[in-house]
């Protein structure tokens, strides 16, 4: 039978966590999108030069070349800016997967190259053309990301991975369970390597990505044998 929690001891209900800061709005007009992109670019420049302590709303506004009030139209504080930037990184990654991996028809992109692109884009945290995301940013994710956000990102990535393997046109494609296992290994490995400070640019990073590519391709070959 359900019993209400006790008012003392171990049964005492923990206080609700304060809601984290979030971006105030997503721009829909070209001018707003340009402004937010400029804010993100300024944020990254300050981050790379001074780290999290150097990131202030005033510093970012000055680096962007806008008034602090304009920045506040989008981000009420630097935690909200970090939240927006993390989501920006995810959306850029998903868009790259859509354009380079999912969209090309089977006749235009061989299965081997499609899988190689899928793995490289998912694993490489410093891929040219994608926003920078490093060890320090990962360590701050707990300030802005809730469990539901991590689940949403995984589901979005899983959709692209399933679509990518379906687009290969293989006579015996890997099962959904295999695709999920490969994604977990690739995405989880990328994040753990970042946590350890082994992101892109380290001596063994290219070797790790190549090995993940080989594992993914062998899983396909195993289905065909």
C-alpha cells in the first residue's frame, strides 16, 4: 500500500531542484538567426581563450558587437547561453547526418562510404564545419541538460542511424538492435573520450574513429555472410 513520505528522517521529501536557465526564444527571421550565430561564435572565442570563468553576458555582448540588452533578448544569463549552444551543436550534427549520410540515394553513395561518413560524423567532435564542443563543455552539461534531453538526443541520433543503414540498400541490413548497439558504442565512446580529454586532435583519435568504422562495417558484413 502507498504511504505518504514521513516528515522526518530518510522519508523526508527532498526539495525540488531550481529550474535551470534556458534560452528565451529561438529566432525565426534571418536577422535573428544571424545574431544568435554571432553570439555563439563570440561565446566559443571567449571559451577557448579564457574558459567558463571568462564567459559573461557583458563579455559575450562586447565580443559580438551588440548591446547587452540584445543578448538578453535571447539568453538571460550564461547558463542559458550554454544551453542554447549545446542544442545548437546537436542540431548541427543532425543536419550534417541528414545532408551527408541519410539524403544521398543508394545509387549516388556506396554503402561502405555511407557507413564511414555515419561513423565519422557521429564520432568526431572536431569535424570541420561543425561547432566546437570540448572536454570542458561536457563537464558543464549537468548545469543545463536534464535526463529527458539526453534521451531526446539519443532518439534523434538513433533515427538517423536507422535511416542511414536503410538507405544503404543492403539485401540483409543489420537489425535495429545491432544499429542501436553500434550507435551506443560510437556516441558513448565519443562522450567518454571527451570526458577523459581524448577528443579529436589527440594522436590516437583517428585510429579510434577508423576502428569504429571497421566495427560498423563488419557488423554489416556479418549479416551478409
